C-alpha cells in the first residue's frame, strides 16, 4: 500500500474544504442503514465519500481511489448472491454447503476490500489536511482497518464538530 505525501496534495486553503461535505448525519444511522441492507449501504457510502473527496484531489490521486470505491460497491452486491440463492432456491445439501462456503469467502473478500478502502481514504484525508500524527484530527490506520466506514464517519463527524467551517 502506498502512502500519500502531503506535498503532492493541495492544501485546503488552495484546493477547497471537503470535510463539511463528507459529514454524514450519524454513525449510528450509518450502522442502522448498513444493518438493514446487509452491509450494501457501506458500499454506497464508500462511493459517495470517495466522489466527494475526489473532487478536491488531483486526477492521478482521485481516479484510482474512485475505481477502487466502485469495486467495493460491486463486491458488496456480489457477496450477497450466494445468500440470496440460499434463501430463494431449492438447493441440495451439498450445493447449499458450497454456496454457504462461497458466500463466506466473498464476504471476507468484501470486508478486506472495504477495510483497505478505509485505510486509503484515511491516508488521503491526513495528507490533504496535513494532520500531524499526534493531532486529534489524524485518521488512525488501525481503527480505519478495524471499523472501516464506521470509524471514517465517526472521525469526520468529530472533526466537523471540532472545527466548524
């Protein structure tokens, strides 16, 4: 994974200030929407947040991040296919076990892709704003990996509250 240096990204004073646009109403609301959509809403959240940030990044930074965000959304839907098949199709035991295993593998791939997006997004935010590591505003990679969109949303909301624009 490549880290982004703050020298290669515009500063908020020159490139704009995306953080207010990245603000989402509530982390609990995000969790609820993800729960009722079997996680697919996270994929839409990823694309929405990435599109917003991408408007403020140079194309060489924005395009790969946008492509990856789209693949996270697609994988969110693909990982549901085996579960839907198990619920809707009359399958033999051996076929059901195969679909169950496939569903688990696809879900794991989706979770890893989502976590990687979160780390990349965090890195772009840290670089864009030039947050120092010791700052309360710094997006932490460990928490980004562990809680992905929930952490990103929580951190964005905290930063908006800490620095009203």
